[in-house]
C-alpha cells in the first residue's frame, strides 16, 4: 500500500562547480526511491530509478544552469512502476545551479616574485559539463564576466593582509622586493545574493627570491665581509711570509759554520 510508505526527509542539495548531488533520509526498507527533477520550463527527468541509496547525482538533469528546479523524491514499491496508484513523494527546496552552486577551489597555475612585482596566474576549476567536442567547460565558460577572483596576500610571517580583485586569470601586485609573500585566491560572483564567495585555494609562499642579506640584515653582511677580507688578506700575506721564511732558512744553511 503506497499510503503506508515513508517519504524522504532532510532533503539537501550539495553542489560544487555545478556537480550536484541530492541527499535525503531515511534508508529505505522494503521499498525504493525514484528521483524526479522538475524545472519551470523543462521536461521532467527521472534519475536514480528504484534506488536503495539516499543520494543521487542529478548533475546531467540540470544542464540549463539558470533554470530553477524542484526534486520530487518518490517512495515506490518494487512493482510500483505498473501500479496506477500515485506514489507518495517529498519535495525539495528550489535550486538554481547558476546562483547556488559553490565555487570550488581555484588552482594557482604559477607565480613569480620579481623585484617589486608579484605575479599570480589562476586556472579556472572545471565543471562536469562539456562542449560538443567533449572538452570540459570551466566555471569561467559558464559564468563569463560574472566571475571574479580575489587575491589575498601578506608579507611572510606577518598578519597584515591585503587583497585585490580581477576579472581575468592573472594578478600583478606591487610588493616589497626584499620580502617574501604568502597568498591564496578565491573565486566569487558579486551578482549573487548568497554564496558569493567560493572555496579558497591552497596557500603558497614565494621562496628564494630574497638573498640572505635581505633576510638577516646588514649584520650578517658585515660579518661575512670581514671574514672574506680576512681570508683574502691571509691568502695574500701567508705566501709572502712563507716565502721570506724559506729564503731566510736557505740563507742560513749556506753560511759556514763558526769555528770550522
């Protein structure tokens, strides 16, 4: 009897870079779930038909990313597909991929610190959606100019954080040439009402750009300079002293012994 079947509860949409998973409870016992995706203007799409799972990848049913969808999670009997009785179902919240999917971690493709310029190049995260040739679309391909990136950067071992934004893949910021810098990036969509900020990338720090003198100051430079001068001086004077001592020894050996 369909009326006696439990319906799904705690239905949630989980979406990162347009890969979207629908999750719910409870685990079924003696019945199955079937997911229907309803769009405002699109045809109903059935996913995860007669499943005993409590999650369903619905990504390919949401290809019109600006459409708003509602999921119907039907509770059905094993032979329910032939039954004319309407199965009970639970409704999800509305979901619009374009405005609600979370922007995933951007990848920092490369970075350089040359002189007083820090350059950072970002790689757009990919989505599960493809072009006709089979290559994956990036989030930039979908969001276009709505997508921006923010760079957070600070002097290594300092807490004074700065940030700057770009609509491209690259950053160029002015920094102190004698300091190393740490930074990370984050995608965001300013036009959104919620979920504006995405996940943050891995943090990177520039290394090897500063010399030992920049890092440890003038004291080390003075000490090393003094040592270097001492070594050079010794290298010049020592052979002269040894040469003079050698000549003096040779001269003494040539002198006749007294009393002979």
